[in-house]
C-alpha cells in the first residue's frame, strides 16, 4: 500500500513542481513600461505599452493622452513625470504630465515656445531646467523648472549661419538634438544646418546656457543626434544627410570635442538600393561594447563594435520589419532593441545577442501605434505576474 500511495502521488508531485517552476519564471520575468510619442498624418497622441523581455511581446497598447505632434518625450530625473514637445490649438511648446499608478498621463504644466514646435527635448540631470531644439526656428529654448517641475517662461538662444554645402537643407541653422555632458557642466546641440555641435556652458544658479565652443563635423554631414561613449571619453555624432558617424575625442575639463574619425552607417551599395536614405537615431549599449544607428529608407539598424579607442566597426545591418525608423531605443536591461517605424505605424522588438551585440527579430515581437516617433521607458520597472 505505501508503494501504491507513492505511485499515485507522483503525478501530483510533478504537477506542483511544474506550477512552482512556472510561478518562479513569472516572478523573474520583467516587463517595462513604455511611452510612445506619435507624429504624422495618423498620429493622435501619446501611447503606453508594456514590453515583456522574456517573451518579446508588447501588451496593453493604448492611447493615454490625446495631443498633436508629440515629437519627443523625456522623463524627469527624480519624479514620475514626463514632458513632451507638442502642439495644441492655441500654440506649441512643452507639456508636462504626471504618471499615475495606472500609467495614465495627467497634465500639470504647460508652456508655449515663441519660436515654434520643438523636435527634441532633454532635462538637465539636476532637474532645474529643460532644453528644446526648434528645427525650423533655428534655436534652443531653455525652460526653467521649479521644485515641483512647473515650466517657466523659456529663454531663446538663436543659432546663426548655415554651411550651405547641401543647399536644400543647410541654408540656415537647424538644431536637431539637445543633451548634456556626463558631468552636467555643458549642453551640446548638434545642428544639421551648421555641420556643427554647438557647445554651451551650463550655469545652474540662473539657470542659463552660454556659448562655449563648437565641434565641426564633415561638410554636408548634417548632424542629427549624438551619444557619449560609456567611458565618457568619446562622442558619437550621427550625421543624417551622409549617413555617417563622426567620432570626437571629448575633453571634459575643457568642454572641447576634437574630431577623430568617421564611420559609415551604410555602404554605397546598400544606399543604392533605395531612392531615399537618411540616418535618424544613435544609441550606445550600457556595456559600452556596441553602438546602434537607424537608417530610414533602407529601414534598418546598423550594429557597430566599439573598443573605446575612437573607432567603430560595422558588424551587422538588421532590417527593422517596418518602415522609416525615426527612433530606436534599448530596454533598460539592455537585452532588446525596439525600433519605431513611423511610416508603417509599427514598433518591432529585436533581441540582443549578449556576446556579439547582434540583433535577432523574433516573430510576434511587433505592435502598432500610429506614426511612432519616440520611445521612452519609464524609470521604474514592474514584475509581471501574468
């Protein structure tokens, strides 16, 4: 009888073991909270979704606020707030939203920009101000933030000139991105029209920015976005017009960037396959070993290896399974790259090989949002229990 009882209990034992393994797997499976800015003919606001890194699936995709031309989003460094450059009936500028526990967005501050709609926004690590760049207005706007994150009246800094190398795009200044040096002492603004990174010194007491220096890229390059290397010694500047990356040696003490080398995001043969090509976004993996850039027209992501010596070597060109990747982003854990196809209204997930940094598309790792142009992960992560 005891032996018979043991035999009868075996299926029950394995059943509970299976449940235990499933629960354990579920607890350790991560899901990240993702906000999606949309801009274009079909765009209608800011969306939210969960991305599950165990399955590569997007879940609960929904619009959380209706707003026009949410070109770019940025998270506040210390509070659960998100800011968007966007339009409204009476104007255009920046709107700040509080993120609720349900990941809804509730507006709490708004301020117009007198120089037009911004194409990028970035908050200083101190949380004391944010910058926006006005592509058409040719300017940088500084919005003070009080201790509650309320937007103040912007201070406008105009860029002047134009490289004239590509007459259709470079007759006048076109600031395209804004960000800060790792130490926070300098603001850096790539300008497509000038073929320069314009570098400003930051004054936190005012707060304000003051012109400090410039970094000249290749003629006709058309600077768009940039990132610092993990060791903070190099700048990777993505040139939109000639699809290249200018690599600069960064002197943090002096606030100076010295041109070092150039890497191409696509070969001439690859570019010849399309009637239009344009570089859009650049990222550095948290481990510092890999750099990723997106190619519109060719609709791909180029993977580079980096050894923190001022050179980048192409190791893969991965199709995004969508059209016009205006924005890409990495999950906070660095295990996936997400690509926003603006023209295809898709967001696709690509798993990152932990050894080589290469991308693999997983079938079903795709979702839809109208004309996505910006992907921003909330600072907090949650555990899925599904």
